[in-house]
C-alpha cells in the first residue's frame, strides 16, 4: 500500500529571494526559535506553557507515533535491503506450434547416364548344329536362343528355342 498525500504543510521555512513566501523567516529567527526550544523556554515560562500546552501535547503524541513507526519499520520490515530471492517458479506451458511453411520447388531431373556397350554373342555349337543328347553337359551350348527347336544354355539351364 502506498503512502497517502501529505496533509500538513511547513509551519515556517527559510526560503529567500523569489521563492520567499508568507511563512518564510530569516536564519537569525530560526536560530532564536531553535535555541528557545532546546533551552526549554516553552516549559519554563508558565504563561507561555499554559497557552501552548494543548498544542504541545498533540505534537508530543505525533512525535511518539512517528518514533513507533520508526521502531516498527526497523524491527519488522528491516533496513530496506532486499531479502533473499525465492525459488524459481514452474515453467509455463509451451505455446502452439506455428503453421508449416510452403514446400520448396522440386529440383530439375538429372542427366540420363550413358548407354553401356552391347554384349557379345554367344558361341555356336562345335559344328554349328544341335549337339547330340550324349553331349548335354551344357558347357558347349550357345548362351543365346538360336533357331527354333535348338538347345541353348541359359545360365546353367538347358532350354529349347
């Protein structure tokens, strides 16, 4: 809670020059009033004391209240230094995920590779004719299909064209 606005004003001041107002006194008058108070003249002069007693009583109560506030603030609140920092609070929730950005363009297709060399033709049978059934180990057969009805070696399997 913040302090309220000040209600009282200065009883007198020692302003001079352009800032001087109706409550301004000079330094000599201020020193005379201060010395009179410090010497207890307001108590010693019974006539003055009788006239000022109610106001002096109110001022004394205010001074005691101010002293009690000073005691409380010093004892309970401290000297105004900041106390130790408390523990860190929990992390707040994660915000929503943003929208997905647009996909970039596809790159241009790569070049086609060069065509490889053609394979060699397989060898024909020994005499160019279909071998007889007794010679069918497959090693002497051509590796490509030949004329219709001829035998050929397809990776170790004997086939008929």
